[in-house]
């Protein structure tokens, strides 16, 4: 609560003036370099934000809608294949609290607007926007690592193909927006959107307008039904078999289970794991990731088929029919191996353990990279209650804070000779007991609701 109050007190001291411009204004300010960790704030803490009663220069927001806009982009020094791929705008909405003078209330969901990439100080063309579910947002600064993951995927669009799995998606939908961003990084042509003021309904275009052509399906997973319910609120607008949910409990090992299918891309955004859990994460990745051996892939039944999952025991079946055979343009590029991606702040201490288990326990090739994300937060903009939100596009943006946050990326691929099935002392020494730091175990696992081969 005190963190949010300190942020918003500063932002409420200045109000923008109406002026049609294409660039934002940079006042004389200092640039700070910081790192951030995942911030989880209970919804009950976001009910009120306060200003300082003694301030006399606070604008009167009575009868107005208040917008907070923050822009994110990767710096040129980031380890990605396509610099300047995308700019992401995060838009939050507030309104005055009628019962408490000087307080404002959040309303509406968090909105992400994908814009053409640039490193110039200007607002680029809008490509796509998505409202993150229907729940009221929980304030600023809570999704920075998820946004870094979105930008990483958009900046490496060649990796986004075939069936995609996100582990522990939470409310960030990092893979969902990152995959959409990859589409626009490859083809930056805007698509027609619905009324921008409609926050409750989201119109989703056809698959080829939403995801890269070579991407077949996205499975968002969580370790439990509560997380799946929250994820369902995000994906329910996707109706053509593009996205499904699955219960994947990567942090624990249950004897007798087997892994039920393969994915060409596995995404993880700032997973919280201990040393023992890093072993289970490595095991999950190694068994779910499609082999790099392309000859073996052609012989694996269903390797590139539907990856639609179920809603577990909640009673909501989200299995989707993929439809007719895919056309030639949607065939994957065999030169791009199946890849696991993990993005997290560069202060994470347990990442070396994950790398150790992937490399030595499963003979995978692991690379690490560096990401630096620029975060540009602007002072509030206010509109009359009856004005359309599109009016803020014609208002001057005044920069409040410019911050740089550092992240690390870890990518892993299978040994090129690994042909699947999770067997063999050479390729999976952690499973066979040949890896000195692993415990002897030769069985494989399957997630709940799955079935053996």
C-alpha cells in the first residue's frame, strides 16, 4: 500500500495539457538503473490510493477519467535476434473516489497496446491491443518481468512456431502477448480492432492475424485449479482452438506419472524455484521439449498435432478441434530447434542450478543472454467522463520517470542426436542414475489427465 501511495503521490502533481504531438517531452531528469523482482499484491491492497492532503497543486480530477501510460522497450545492447522489434504500452485507468477526497480508485483491466518498434522519442503506430481479462488491475509495476518476457519473444520471433507451452502463466500471460508480438515483429501490419473504450469484450481476429503463421497452438499451464481459473479469464476470447489450459505441476514429482506430449517451444517467465525444484523443472523441460533430431520428429506420432489441454477437474473442457490439415505456409522451420526459454531478473540466484541440471542431467545445450528493458512512465492524463478514450492520443505526454531494468535469458535445446522417449544413459543421465548429483530413477511421468504413449 505504501509503495503504491508513494508512486501515485508523485504522479498526481502534474497534469498534461491538450496538444497534438507525435513525440513525448523529456524534462530535465535523472536516469536510474534498477532491477526488480516479481511483485504480488493482493487485490484488497489496491482499493484506494491516497494523495498528500497538504499539497495544493494537485489537479482537480472530479468528474474525470484518469489514465496512466507506461512504455517498455529493449535497449540495443540486449541479446536478441531482432532489435527494435516492438514497443509495449501498458495503460491503467483510475477514477476519483467519491467518498474520499484526494483518493483515486483503479477500474477496468490492464491494457497492453503493441506498437511498432523504435528507439526514438515518439509514439509509434498501434498494431494490436488486448485487455488482460476482465478483473480490475492491481496497480503499476507488478508485471515488469512478464513484459520483459513478452519483448524477448517478440524480439526472437523465429522461435515462436509449432506448439507452444507456458509454464506457470499466472496473470501475466507473458507467452500469449509475446506470441502475438512475434507475429507483428515479423509482419508489422495493424489489424482492425473493436471500439477502444469497450473494456469487457475482446474481439479476436482469425489465427493468422493473431499469431505467427508457423505457430500452431498455445497451451497455458498452472500448478492448480485457482491459477487455471484466472488464466481462463484471459484466454476465453480466443475461440478457434488457438489457446487452451493445462494443469502442469512441474515443481513436484509424482511417482507413476508420464509426460503425455511434446512442444516445440516452452516458455517460463521468472519461475520461483529452489535448488530441488530446479531439478524437477529441468526434468519437465527435457521430457516435454520436442527432440532436436528432425528425423526422429517425423516418426513421433502427434508431435506436431494438437496440444489442446483440459481444465482439469473443474468440469470445463477446453479441448479444441484444430481443424483441417495446416497449409504449407504454417509448416515449421526445421532449422530452428525446439527451444526452452526462461526470462527472469538478473538477480535470481538459483538460475545456475537450472542450467546445471539441464546441461549435465539431460545433455542439453544451454545459452544465457542479457536483457536491458527501458521503462518510460508518464504523468497522468485526464479526460471528462463522457470523452472517448481515444482523445488521449492527441494529448501531450510528459515523462515522469525513466528507468532501466536488467534481466537474464536462458535458452536450452536438446542434444542434436536425442531422438525422444526420455531414455538412454547418455542423453538423460539424471533419469538413469548416471548423473552423480541426481537420484536414481528410471520411470517417466505424465501430467494429470494425460495417458501413456
